[in-house]
C-alpha cells in the first residue's frame, strides 16, 4: 500500500510540475515535453522490471531484490523533494523508475510463490492484492495534491518519500511471512565470467546514453519514443532468450509462445490506460470543470478516482472469479474484455469534444474512469497471475517481467501518442484510438481457442 501511496502520489503531480511555469513552482517546459517525459518515465518503470527480474533470477533472488528496490524508490522521492530543477527531476525519476520496476516484478513473484500453479484462488489473490495497493493509490494523490496546493510541489514529493519509508518499515516488520527458501536465492546464478560480461554491457550502455544526451539525440520531446524502441527490443530479446533456452520443456515453450498475442493486447490496453497521466492530466487541467460542491479541486485529484473504483470492485471481481471457478472466462477472453472496454471508454469522450475549456462535467470523467477500472480489473491482475502460471521454472521472475514489459511499451506509447492530442480538435483522436483498441480486443477473442491450446492446460 505505501509503495503505491508514494508512487501515485508523486506521479499525480509529475506532469503539472514539468509544464507549470516557474512562477507557479514548476519547471516551465512545454506540454509536449511533459507528456513525453511522463510517458518515458512510465515506460522506464516497467522496462526496469526486466532488470529486476534478471537480478532476482541471476543475482539476489526475488525477496532480496524486492527489499533493495524499496530503498532505491525512497531515495528517488527524496531527490525530487530536495534537489531543485532538472537535476532533481532526472535523479529522482531514474531512481523511482529503477526501484519501482524491480519491485513490481518481485512482488508478483513472491505473491505467486504462495500458491500452487493450478490453484484456482490465484486470480482472486491477485485481485485482493490489487485492491490493497490501490488503497495507497487513492490516498497518495489526495494528500500530495493537498500539500502541493498548500506548500508547493517539493513538499508533495517529500510526502511521497515519507510514505515509502513507512512502507519499508512495515515490510521489514512482516518480512518473515513472505520470505521463503525459493525466493531468497537466485534460481539461475551468474557465473564469474557472466558477471564480467554484464558489467561491460552496463558501462557501455551508460557511455551511449551520455553521448546521446551531449549530442542532442536524446531530448525531452522524444524520450517516450526512445523508450518505445528500447522496450520493443527488450521484449523481442527476452521472448527469444526464454523461448530458445534449452532449460525449458516443450510444454513450457508452447506456453511462452501463447503469451505473445496476450502481450500485444496488454500493450494496447496500457497505451490507453496510462494516458491518465498524459492526455487526461492536460484534459483535467484545461477541459474539466473541477468545481465540486463549490470547491475547485486541483487537477491531480482526478488520479484518485480510479483507485476508488478499484477498492470497491476488486473484491467483487475476486469473489466472482472464485465463485465461477472453472466456469470463469479464460485468460484470453478476460484480456479481450479489458481491451474492448478500454476502447469504449475513449469513445465516451466524444460527446464532450469541441466544448469550451472548463465545460466538461466532473461526473463525466468519473463515469469514464469507471470504465477504465472495469477494463483494468479484467486484464491487469489477471495478467500478473497468468505470467506466473505460464512461466518456465528457470525463468520465473523474467516471465513476470515480460508482462510488465507490455505495460512499459504501453506507458511509453501513451507519451508518444499524447503528442497527437489537440484540445482544439479532440474527436478524431478519441475516435481512432478507441476503435483501434476495440478491434484488437475482438481479434483476440476470435483467436482464443488456438491460444488456449498453446497454453497447455493453463486457462
């Protein structure tokens, strides 16, 4: 809960901090730069899940990687709160992205280890987990928004750091209940020769990044596009490494291949969903009437609407999947449902297109974000659970990382796609994006039978 408190508490302020003027406490960048940075940051969070999965499988084990990641996240929030300007932004976002991505992978792995592969309670367990973390996702933006309007952005970031510190203390106090011999050690540790090779790779990557920044190839406005390209390369590479490994069986290889169409659908879903922090941030700031019961709310409060619905309905979905048991929809059908509903949510913006700034009723965004939530509950907790069920024994954490790579691709693409959004001509944007998502969902539904065959007994 506390990690989500800090993560969403900070992310709710991020776009506004970047494009608000210096006199308003922001950095004064353009809206295009803000959405690109937010998209790139979101992509890096999930792209780093590959790093976290790799460290868990090859170096530290899942549980120790989780603990280290929590510390790195806390340091990132402190950097945003203490360091001014671009330095604090860069250091803070890199630390939070690296830590949060690694933590996401390892928390799913540690939770999945508590249940047998065929246990019908797994999807319900992940839904309950999803509800718990969204309590933090609700409270975080509300409190950081209040601190922002009272004392400024840096105080809001400081509150996020305090939240992460509380989460770290809580985890240490309860650590004995989640740690086990299977997640305390790396299942496939690096050899000394491999350690030297990977150290060389890391140094070379840092050199390339430095040269790209100095040469002007890497700019705020194209960061999200760069992350999209890196994520595609990482996903193709990881699928290839896992699928071609001699350490997996024929059934495991078939399950890995079955995940490819689900990966694509997940990426499309998250491309729309993560626009909560790009397009919807601008929409809430400019198009939305935020006066509720005579009080004008800060635009970042909108990011707390989705967690409210998650808290209310995650338990309902968990109970539904448990009650249905073997009769519940298969994973491909759940993914298709989520992608179609997400497209419908974007079509729901169309009736409000073309109005004056501040003309969209607050109730409209509440209802649209309700659709966001229904789509999310069909796909997101199910996706994490499915990744643990489809994972080969030798690539347990890295298979979970593959699912998070789909979110990385969607998050970064949300930043790139947001560059096409124009408040003066909204209808074509919402129409095309919504219809594209529905088309992907329908296609996945039609392919559900061959996908299930490839899943070899996993539903």
